[in-house]
C-alpha cells in the first residue's frame, strides 16, 4: 500500500545519519543498512575532541561533550524531524583513540665505546630520532651525559610512544651516540637502528646493538664496531586521560560566585556592570553562560550552587561574602545555567551592593566540599566573576595554596575596566603562587579579563566561545595533575551496550 511504501522510505532515510560537526564544518554519512529498524552502524568517525569548546553535532542536536560526559560515554536521544511522529532513538558512543596514550620507560648501558678525548676517556650521551613518512628523522629524546667512561649506564627515561614512533611499532628508530664536548662540537661515536617492537621484547640478545661509525668502517678493514649498547629494561604503561575518568564516572561539580560589590555601579543604571538590559545579557551573565554551558555537560544532575559576595543582605543589612543567590542557605543549588541566571536576576533586586572584595570565603566554601571527597569520584570547578581589586589578597593566597591540595580548580573572569594585576598573580602561570613561604602544590587558577574577548563587530557568540575555550583549556591538565599526584586511577567504564535483538539477523524478503 501507499502508506507502507512511504514508511519504508522513511525507514530507509532514518537509517542514514548525518553527523555535522559545526566547528570543522564537515558532513559525514554512515553506510546504509537496508531493511531494518534497528541499524547498528559500523563506520566510525574520528573527531578531534576539545574539552574547552562547544562542538555541536546535529541532526539530533547534541554536543560532543554531552556524549563524552554521559555514563560510559554513551548517549541515547530521540530522533526528531517529523512533527508529532516518534522517529525512534539514536544511540551514540564515543571512545578515545588508544595508541596515543602509552608511555614507555627504558634504560640503556653501553660497552667499550670508542675513546674520543685526548686526556680522558669519553663523555657519552645518546640521541633518539623517530622516522617520518617522508624518510626524514625527528629528534625525540636526548639522554644525559655520563662523564669519563667508555661503559656508561644512563638513567631510565620515560617517553610517550607516539613521540617515539607515532603509534607505528615497526617504524625505524635511529639512535646516535656522541662524546660530549664543552664547546658543543660533540664527536660522533656511531649509531644503530631499532624499532618499538624490538625494544618491547625487553632485555634479551635481540636488544644488544652494535654502534657503527660508517666513515670509520669504510677506512679500516678490520673495523668491527665502536662499542655496543644494551637495553637493560623496558616497560610500558597507559597514561590515563581526562576522558578515562569522566567515563569511569567522575563528576565535575560546577559552582558560580558573583561579585556584588558597589564598584560595579547601581544595577538600575545603564552604566552598571550589573545592569539588566532587556535586550542583551550583561558581562556577568555572558561570562557565566559561556563557561557554564560547556561545564554542565559533565555534571549529571545539572544542579549548581550559585553564590554572591560583597553585598548587604536583607532584612538586617549584614555584609556577606558567601550568600546563596537563591536566598536558600540550606540549598543554594540552581537548576541549570538558566536557573543560575534567574537567581542572579532576583538577588540583584533584593541585596544592596557593598564591599569589600573578599575572595577567601568563597574559595574556602568550595574547598570544604572538595575536602570531603578526595577519592577521585568528584572534581570541583569554581567560577568567580568579579569587577575588582581583591581586598583580602593574603587570605586568598592562603586559601588557594590550601585548595591546590584538593580536587578543585578556580576560574576567574574579570569584568569591567579595573586593573587586574592581582588576578594575574593568582593565576600562577609565570610564578607559582605561595603563601607564608609555602608554594602551591599545583597551579589551579586560570584568569582572563572579559574585555579582551569583546568582539568589535558585536558577535557575542564568537567572543564567548573564545573566552570559554581559554578559561577551560587548563582544566583537564589540572584535573589529571590532581589524580596523578594522589595515585587515583579511573574506574573502569561500564561494559559497552549491545542493542537488543542483535544476536540473530533476520533478512526481510
């Protein structure tokens, strides 16, 4: 019948999925699977994944972060497209390419290397090169120099496998041996070649290499070699990535803190940084939305504590540096980014902007929560949006040094035209922050001035994407540095999903 034919056409269409990644404007199609309402697509798509960017995927709309941030990186969503009709469900899973995460640790020694120095023996060191597709070589490791010996034992070293052979286990690795000279004119002793596959056999007769000096070999008839290099040990281990922890169930807890000090200007006047323009978000709302919309993909319940600081609160006018925007001390959580914006708008109507600009109470507030879960199951990101010069710099530094031991990171966005020198100091990119002579264990603060991102053409979408990218770029590394320092390994991801009814294949005739 006509309706059946139309249905079949629709089914055929639904079995072809368009996956458009907005950020790189590429359009890709799956293969067509005939005569089934439960297609299991084989073709995989390799996409560069960036935590700090919003990467939209559509026909069913979702972000790459949503897939990655879902339990076991598996997202199930209804398909749209025909109004009022159920079009079925699409199941998307993501996995990180594995050849890029192994690191190899190895140790070498050498025997009877050629004597190159007139007065002493030799000061040998080795240089490792990986070969490229075009036959050229790229340096990837240099050992330390061992002084005055022809039988050096070098320190063990660790190198990512991708740096050694770009994941191709049979690719040539060239090793050159030199005698170090103070003036930089190091003398070439000889070289040998190997491969990752050879090295992975570990200590054995296969991993004893003759060091050959070709020039010398051509000149001397009786030349044997210029010594030998022996692999003493070899081990390989997987480096865990940010995605491994997210897949294993680690939750990112997002907290927002907004500056309600008087220097922002009276919210009812258009010159105020807190002015509620009915047609456009102010700088606070824009910064909050830009960062929050990306982080929310990694928090399953989408409930976020939102706090304010530097205001006088009703009814008695006491000054607070950590008050809930929704007015509920027992439950400061807001539902999604929209919930935070709503609470922010409401609180502007009820509190009085005051001062001073104290950061420490907010940092310590989140640190108390982070201190309670140090097992790797949760990580806390605090976004502070502020217009001003910090009043409690010493206390803030101390709070940050203490927080650096905990599973948390701090993002500071400076709005307005103030001088932000103190914020740059807290950022700790150039000089690690310290308090009372104690250095922070790791860098956990990222600061950006909002004004640097305002697009002159008024394209706020683009400028906010750039702002989010810059403030979030450091989070995965800060996250990994905490997990590594505590020896926390990710939980195994739940087993992959097998669609129902995929044990038998029926062919429709």
